[in-house]
C-alpha cells in the first residue's frame, strides 16, 4: 500500500524530532560525565596543592636566593636546603615531580637527581614558565593515570605588597591524586553525575521540543497532503489547468503554487496541441512522400516508415510491422545497410529485385538522427530512380525535338539544294538519251551522273545526321569526338551562314576516343554550338576546339558575342532559364545532364562584352579503362 506523502513527511518529522531529543539527552549526559571527570581530577590534587604550594614556594625562593651569594656559602646552604627538601618530599607521596628553575630555565633542584643542571627547551616549556601567574594543567602520567602540573613563579619577595619584585625563577610541581587526603576533607567531595534538579528542567525542555516538532510536522504535512490531492486531480484532468485553490482547501498559503500549476497546465496543453499538430503534419508529409523513409532506433529496430518504402520493398501495407519490415530489409543484401545506431554512409545506387517485377534502381541514403533526446538512430531514405530516369529520358527527347524544330528550316534548305542539282544533272542526261553517241555527249553524261551520285551521297549523310537525333540511344560505345564535331558543323552550316557566323574547327591530331552514346554526345556539342550562334545576332565567329590532356577530352565552344549576364551565373544550368526570347531553357541543362551521365562535367567562362566559352569535359577511353 502506498503511504501518502503528507503522512510520510509527518512520520519523518516525528522520528527526526524524537531522535534529536534523545540525542540531545545523550549529549547532555555525556557532557555531564566529561565535566564530572574534569572536576574530579581537579579536586583530586587540590588538597595537596593547598597544603604544600605555599611552603614549597618559600623553599624554592630560599634556594634561588642562596645561589646569588658567595660560592662557599652557596654550596653550604644549597646542600642543607636540598637535604631538607629531599627528606620532606619522601614523606609526601602525592608530589611526583619537584623542579626548581632559575631565570635561564636551568634546573637547580629536582627530586630526580639526573635532571639537575638540565635546561628546559621548546616552545611549550617556554610558554609554561613565561607567565608571572600560577599555571595549572592536567596531563597524563606514565602509569596510565593523570597528574596536575602546577607552575609557580618565584620572586625575591613574597607577594601582597606594592613594592617592585624581581623574578628569580620558577617552581614546577606535579601533584598525583591522594585519595586518603581527599577522604579527610568531605567538603571537597563532588556531587552526583546527573543532579535531579538540573535534569528535570532539561527533560521538560526536550519533551516540549518534541511536542513542538510533532506539531510543526503536522502543520507542515497538512498543506502537503492537500497539495498532493491537487496534483492528483491535475493528473486526472490530463495535466490541464483550472484547479480551484479554495475548493481544494489550500487557502492563501499555497495559492501561488496552484496558480503556477494552472499556468503550467495551460502551457502544457498548448504545447500538446502544437505537438499533435506537428505530428499530424509530419505524418501527412511522410505518407505523401514519393521517397521511401525508414527510421531505425538505437536497437536496430524499424520504428517508423511510409507507404513508399513498403512499395519499394514489396511489403503489403495492411500487414506491415517491425518484424516484417526487418525481414524485408534482410532479404535485400544489395542495400548493404549499416544497422548501427547513428550510422552515416554516402549515397549509393542499387537495384532492388522483387518477384514478378523488373529490377528497380534505388538510391539509398543513410543519415543519423535522434528518435528521442540522447538516443542515436538512423534514417534510411530510398529514392525510386526509375521515374527519375524516365523524366530524364523525356527531357532529353524534348531537347532533341527542340533542336530538330529549330533546324527544320536548315533541313529544308539543305535538302532543296542537292535535289535541285540532281534535277539539273538528270535533265542533262535526258538531253542525250536517244541522240547519237559522241565523245562530248558521253563526257557530259558521265559528269552529270557523277554529280548526281555525289549529291545523293551528300543528301544521305545529311539525312543520317538528322535521323541520329531522332533515334533512341543505343548502348555506350567508343566514340570519335572529331567525327561528332564534324557532323555538328555540317548540321549547323546553313544556320551559321544565315546568321553570318563563321565556324572554325581546331582539333588535336592524336585525340583519343571516349566511351559514350554518340547521338547524346552529338546533341550536347550541337546545343553548345547552336547557343553560341544564337548569342551573336549581328554575326561573329565560333571556335570549336577539341583537346586532350590528363586522361580527359575537352570540347570548348568560344563565341565573340556580348557574354553572359552576371545575375544568371548561379542559375545558368537550371531549367526554364534562358537568355533568348522564346527560348525553352532546356539546352544547357541537357548538356550538363549528358556530361554527368558520361562521367564528365561542363563549365563556362564569360567576360561581359568579350564573349563566352563553354567547355565539355569527358573521360577518355584510356582513363575509363
């Protein structure tokens, strides 16, 4: 059974008060014992001190005064005093040590002859004999008892007068307790250890303190009990405010506490509402994401996921749980998940194969996150690349068709010229049909037929270049960059002539091949050259250059146009960004997409008013190998 807090406070306070009273009684009794022992020790030697101190002082004065006389007199009188003093001390067993010291703290007499002529040294001895008053102190004896050491200063004259006195030395006497002597003086017998007249008020005081402590404990426990009931009601209300201090009997003493609880409840309610809103929003966002999301806690257990992740892993949403999702992840070792709490790995692309489906390319990203404060987890993001690759393919097709639409006029012109030449030469041949054969007619017919063959071959190459932009991309192969550049120049020759632009081609003689899709690379170079032509409406020149170095092929297109605006530098390769009226904005994004698909890159350099240079960088066959 749970004991209420108020009762526990009362019990602890009561026990503490009673224990404090009992401890006070024990301490007082112990103090009385110590006082009694000190008093008893003091009284044990007091009779001997009163009986012998005065006569001993006179003997010590006489001896120290004799030391100041003539040597022969001093020796005679000192020997007489010492013999008499020895006889007296033998009859007084309570005196265990008797020392007479001169002003230099040298011992002139001792009841132990071996100590004579020794000197008192040390700070403790110096402080003992430095006082001009009688000093008493208790010290342990060598037999396990105690003695009272008395230091009496010795002057040349007895005290009591107002005349000046001269210090001669000191007298040190150790008095041992003399039970027989104390027994003859009943007025010095100490009282009992615990006198009743003193203990009764003390016990009454302690009882009053205990009762007061219990009363204080009760007065303290009552508000706590009421506050405990208030907190219990606060919990039952779902930690919401609205507590009534008067109804709960808390009064004015705890009104501020109830007010604080109500304020805290209001804040908790607001935080709970905001937390639920954010939780619902995050749940909606997670469920609507096209990317799969799986959250793993520090125990390597999936704790959250969304339908996209279930779809990519082939887990039916109604049956999804932690064990099933973990099993689905284990069935795909190609994901190569770390499963370590807080793991972070670079993004990678894998193919997830499901029964009865085509393999799906998926980009896997693992990032650390905290499922709760102080805990480390891992967030796994699965991005379906199949749709993205379809979008990229459609974008490439759209760019290709945009180029074809722009070159439609050039195509008509390029086809019309060869057909016109073929028609003229066919007419020449027709003139000689049915006529007598002469050397001149044979030569004319041969020249016309040769021209017809050349124009037909030219027309075939032209149509093949255009059809290359319409065909779907084949598998990657070895591509001659020089041939790609030549085809681009042939396709754009009419557009350049019409725009009064001269195209110059500069290529290294030993340019290595690259691995890629020929039509895609042709489209990338064509877009760069076409952009350069369109950037010079008043005419100019374009330099198409192909160089090799460091295992890379660099195809640069330089124009003499006005250059690129500075405000478009950051978003030049974004879709829907164009510098031409009516432009689609797909040209440069397609170039970057094709370059990255071939393991390369594209960059540019532009100076306002001095034209621009775009460079397509591709790995050569040697580097790819």
